């Protein structure tokens, strides 16, 4: 196994521990903070894709997600089991993130440009005397 593959394996193991957060996993595995800010570079490599396919094949993710989607928790008073929605959500989010099928954020408005501020648009305009009038 190459040094790159070993480091990527560490990233994957850390992501499994921390719920799929790539930045802290990449930094802990030895990647620079600047490189870790763009996990897409790592995820686009052939080595990463092969690692995911080997360690997290779709059938495994599917079975774990199915198991997690059925998570229950005992009722504190009656002891009867009820759905554990928080755990179910975490199982689903983590498995989707690991396969690149869920992203935390996707900018569709600024085309990657940094947004500095915004302009508030009102249906009323204020004239020079301070009176509001319809547009």
C-alpha cells in the first residue's frame, strides 16, 4: 500500500469515527489545512474511489443504512421501544456523505464568488421627505 493510500485510509477511518466530517479527518491524517479545505480534490482521486469501493461497497452501506434506519430507543417510562429518529438521521446522512451523495453546502447563487453583503429590496420606496410610497 502506498503512502498516499495509507493516509487516505486514515482519513476514511477518521470520517467513520466523526460522522463523515472530512476537514478534521484530513488534518488528523496529515494533510495540510489548505488541502483539507477542499475535500473534493481528495475525493476525485482514483485511489480514494478505489478505497471507498473496497472498504465501503454499496451493499455494505445499504445494509448498515437499513439497520440504522430501524434504530429504536426505549421509552423512559414504559420501556417500550420507539423510533430513534436522531440516530436514524445520522445513519442516513453519514452513509450518503461517505459516498459523495450528500454535501453540506452547495452554492448556487454566487457562482463561487465571495458574498460580502446584500441589498434589501422593499416593495416601498422612501422619498426625500421620509414618506413611503409604493413602487
